[in-house]
C-alpha cells in the first residue's frame, strides 16, 4: 500500500540515469534515485565513493553531466545560476564541520541567514529565530559565540539554521562525524524528532553504523562508481561498505 501511494505522488528529489562528475573526473554513473516527502534516507559508502557529490548535485553545486534530475520542482539539467539561491531556500543543509560564522553570536548566525534570504520584518524574524532555537534546546545560549559552545551545541545551532525557511528537504552531510558517540546519538534523536514533527525528506550521509542500526530507514550505498538502494531483505555487511 505504501509503495502504491508513493507512486501516486511526485518525488521531491528524482535523479534518472545521472552521471555525476567533478570537472572531468567521473564520480558516479547512471544514478537513479527517488525521494518522497517524509522519507528518511541514509547514504553510506567509503570515503571518496561519491556520497557528498550526491549532496552537491542536489543543491546545484555540481552540474549534471548526463541524465535528468528534479529537486523541489527545479530541473537540475536546466538550472540557471540565478535560480540556485531559490532552489537552496527549499533545502536545509547540515554539515559535518558546522560552518557557523565565528564572528557572530548564535542568534546573529540565524539572523544573517534570514536577511540573506529576504526576510525583513524584525518581529517575525525574531519570533522565528527564537522558535527554531527553542526546538533544538539552544535558546538560552542564543547570546553565545560559536567558540563558547561544545561541538554538539554547535551542531544543534546548525540544525536550527537549516530549519529556518521550513525546508521540504534536509541534507545532512556527516552531521555526527566530529562528535563523540553519546553526542552523536543525541543529535540523531534530534533529527528523528524533527522528522516526526515537520515530515521533511531527510538525506543523511553517515559512516556511523550504530546510528543506522538504531534508527533504520532507506539505505543508498555508494560503491564502484554506482549508487544503489539496499532491499529490506538484503543482508548488510557494513564493514564491506564503510571505512570501519
């Protein structure tokens, strides 16, 4: 029934027969992916297998060399430079290294993003920033500078930043990679709560086997210049797929 219902609605992300290359270096070939609203999709594979390249393709940073793709209604093969900011407003991105502005407070980091994406009403922006920080339990530290926060706290702020424009899609590129195991689990629990509350599509790149086993979802495997989805019944030996 779920499969039938998915086929009746349009995917938020669809790549069909895509070759993904950085400059002249082919990274992945013949990639075909469909991601629907509310999907939680892991992308796993060894370092250099193309996981991050998929993320960069989805946000328009790497242009398609071959094939077709749509993301949140935007055609990737026809994407113009001036359209990329509008595409990215539909997507929240969380990075491994947080990428917070070091010379601005937590509050100011989020305010900067809203100003850059066209928000102008001070009361509305203030309410939204406070709401998002509260949702990740960081409102009480909104005055702090990034260097005054732990790694887990910085990642919480980064998640709040990704949620600012109510994205339909959240791309998380190794968001627990710089965190200890306990903090990684806390961040993963936060992602699952966000998934439950807002129902975005989440693509979660990870090397962390414990996260995948504890919080199951769809799994895409990048290996041998291909990206394929694992069947639910398929036996998974992650030691062969990850750098463990």
